[in-house]
């Protein structure tokens, strides 16, 4: 695979077994070294390039079109992916065919790590938009970590981040009240964006209403009503899928409160402060 990975902009596609890949080189592509993808530099640090001569990337880039499946639930774990660009939803399919959305992942985040413990992917990954990901074969990744202790430490940190994300999901789902659950989701999404150098107050939701409702364990209507309420009281500005935080302190207070927003409006004066903020009426119409 190393020789194929050095071509300029190769397109890797899955074979019929859905676990191995073949490189399709575009017509006229030159045979020069391809730079280390930004996603790998974020994962392993700038020193990653020093381990490979002439800036040759040892791992291929995989292109996934919107709606395409990159990771197949239950398939053998042979590749771990780090997202170069785009967003994915992580899901499990029930016996009745219902898709339960477990999480969403974006630039620089890992896919497929839940299959390392027993050799099979515990969840699938579907592209929410056209996306690129770096494919790291598990055997190659293990060899890299054994030969480069510094990179192994960065890999351990990435695994620890995956565990922390699981705790974040539990925190979101532990919220009592739909509006609080939505507030926690927005805060976590912004925190993850800020960690990648993006805006800490603005985001565009890449998922449709159905996927977001599935992830939060709420109905479509509850998600819409919650965003509408958070807009009416001046915490968020919402225009379709575009979200802007207007009052970060109040949003944090709501997310961390042990009571729902309705209870806070009936509570002490300092808790009712959020409800007295003037704000234009906004509504959410997440496109399905």
C-alpha cells in the first residue's frame, strides 16, 4: 500500500468485502510525494512528518460521498480513520431497522476505535456531507506506535479523548428536560469546534432534524421547540441550521442547572434573569 499512497490525490475505494481497499489513480496524476494530511498532523503532531522521508504520507486518503458508509457496523476492524474534512454520524441499527445515532464526528476526530477491543466495529459511520478521511490500517498503526514512542504517546492521548467523549455523551443524555439537553449538545459541539481552531460561538449543524432527535433521545417536535425557546429568551440565534450563541453565560447556567428552564423561570430572582432578557422571536426549521 505504501507505493500507491505516494501518488497525487489518489482515490481509495472499498472492495466487495467492504474491508480492503483499492487505489484508483486519476488520469494524468503525477508520481510525486503527497504532503502529510492536516488530520495526521493534528493527531500525531508536527513531528509525524519527520518519520517519513520526502514528506511521503504512509496512509491513504479515502473519499466518501454524502450518505456513503465509511465504517460498517459488525465488520472486522482493520482500519482506523481520522477525518480530514467533513462530518459523519455514528450509529447502530436495531433488529427492527431503526438507526440510533450515537454521536457526530468532524475534522480531526477518529472513527472505528470502538472496534479495537473485540476486532469488530461496534457502530457504523455515515457521511453527512462529502468528506475525506485518512485510513490507518490497524497493523500499520501498531507498528508505528512500537517504533516511535513519541507518536505512541499522542495515540494514547487520542484514545483518552475518545473515552472523554463517551462521558460527554452521558452528560448530555443525563439532562432532565429537552431544552437543557439541547443546550448541552450545543455547548459540547462548540467546545469541540473550538479545540479544532474554529469559532467558539457559531456553528452550522451538519445533521438533519431526524438524526439530531435520534441522538438526543427526543422527538423532532421537542428539538424544534427547545431551539425556539432558547431563541426567544436570547440565549441562541437560530436560522435554519446556523446557530449563534448570544448569551454564553446564561446558556452555560441552563446546561449545568439541575432544573429545567421552566423551573428556573419560576425560581429565585437571579435564576429568572435569563427569562427577562429581551430577544426577538426565533424559530428552528431544521431541514430533513
